[in-house]
C-alpha cells in the first residue's frame, strides 16, 4: 500500500469518527426529556410599616424667649439731706424685703419741723377753746337783750360764730401741716417698696442728697417675665390669663453649662405689637419665684431661654414620626391589597421628631416608614412577615406588579 493510499485511509477514518459522534450527540439531544419548570414566586418590595390610630394629643409650642424684670424702678430721694446710714445690702446683687430700710437721711431738721407744727396745733386748739367760750358768753348776752330786728349775718357776727369758724379752720391747717412734717420725717428713711434686688446703686454715706436724686435701681424678685416670639398662626392654640381663667402653662429652661435651670410659667398676655426682627407675635409669660429656693441657681435677667408652652390639645389626630413624611406633606400607605398609595396629608402640628395628621389618613392604616428607591403608585409591597405571592398560572399574563 502506497503512502498516499495510507494517508487517504486515515482521513476517511477521522471523518467517519466525527460524523458518528455528531450523530450520537444529535440523537441524545433529540431524545432528552425537558425538566419540569419551577414557578418563580412574585415578590413585592420589602418595606417596614407602622399601624396608626387616632387620639387626642397634648402638644407644646416651642419657642425662644428673653427674661425681663416684672417690676423695675429707680429709687429716688423725696427729701434733701445728708446720708447718715446705708444698708450693707445696698450693693449690686443685694436683696431687700418689702419695707426694709435702705438709706437714712439726717432727720434732725424734720424732727424740729414736727415739734414746731405740733406746737402750732396745740396753740390752735387753745385758741379754738377760748373762742368757743367767748361765743357762749356772746350768745347769753344776745339772749338777754331779747328779740331784735337784725339780719342773720348780724346775729351770727354778734354771737362770734365767724370767729369760731376761723379758729376751726386754723386748727385744721395746723393739723395738716403737722401730718406733712411727720410724713417728711418718715421719708427721711428710704425703704424697699417691694421684695427687690439691687441692680445698681449711686449713693454713699455722707453724700448730700437733693429731692429726686437717684439712689438705686431695683427689680422685683417675686416675679420675672419672659418675652417670647411665636408665629402668628400659633396664637389660636395659646390662652392668655383672664379674670376668669388662668393662662396656658409653660416651662422655661435656661441652660447653664452642663446643667439647666427650670421654672414653671404662665402666659399672662399677648403684647400688642410684632417682633420687629422677624414679624412674629410676642407673648408675655410670668414666672413666680424665679430665684428659686435656698441653694438653687437663680434665673438670670437678660438670659435667652427655651420655652415650651402647653397649647390646646388636638383631637382626632394621628402622630407620625418624621421619617414617614415624604416631600413635606405626603406619606406612603400600604393598602389592603398590599399596593402602594401616595397620599397628601393635612399637618396640624409639627414637633422635633413627629407630626400630627388630621386629614388624609384613617385609623388602622399601614404607613410605610422605610425608603422606596423608585416609588410608583400601585406597586406591590410586602413586609418581612409576609410570604411572596404565587406567580400567575398563565405564562402570558404580565407580571406588572413585580419589582426586580
């Protein structure tokens, strides 16, 4: 056998093997049974929801305020004289109770005036007594002459009635002058007009005072006020004090380092003008016992404080966490068919971490709190405790609600 014949035979065997292998593979593929097709469950977007309900909620109006004195006066001398005594408490920060002496002016001139006017009163009493006796004598003499044809004025003059009235008036004038001198003597001692704290003083022992000289600036310690700026729309929810009912309660907090000073307050009135800085309405709150008890930190005048005013309760409202609010005024709702609904809601009140809803939601609905990447109305949703839904039996039915 030649080499050419041998080479042809090898090629023929190789081609035969390939053809036989291809035929076997075709037969295997053609006769293979198709495996059963498993139905893929229809899955919705996994979300977290909360069950909501309606109730009446107590709400607080949060604002900032400034502490100001409820009473503030400049104490002035009513008399002139030299200061002979000054209270040790008459310094900035000193405290006085009502009627406690603060400054004494040299009283000697006023004591002498009292003695002088007291002598005048005694003299006027004596003159009145003498004139009364003279009048009695004149009446007896008149009666002794019998009836005479004279006028009433002549009869009164003959019986010394005008002289008696003049002495009565002189006595009243002397008594009034004595009271004025005694009043001046009491004014020589300057006293605290109310429970007060000294803000500043401008007097020293030995100083010569004249009337209306400023002695000290005082603020009352029984009450402080807080001026609070709030939105005009919030005025409907706050009640000011009236003669028949107290005002809305409030809590005032001043931050001092790592601690706080807290006091209870009451809304007593609405101020007539707007805050020029932000066109906000202004409320005035009253704080009783602002300095606290012994050992407490006092509330400081002029300090900025946080204020929480108890507003009128909101009934039939739903409290939602802020994470459930979308675009400021919308929420996602998972309805009974587990489909997504996008609702616009009515917000009645806002809080730092929640809002109160009075429209757009009903009790016992499920509100979505988790984020949805591409929210589409009527998209299928599910929660972690729900099993995926079965796929449609008809393969041609579109799975429009499924999400990848």
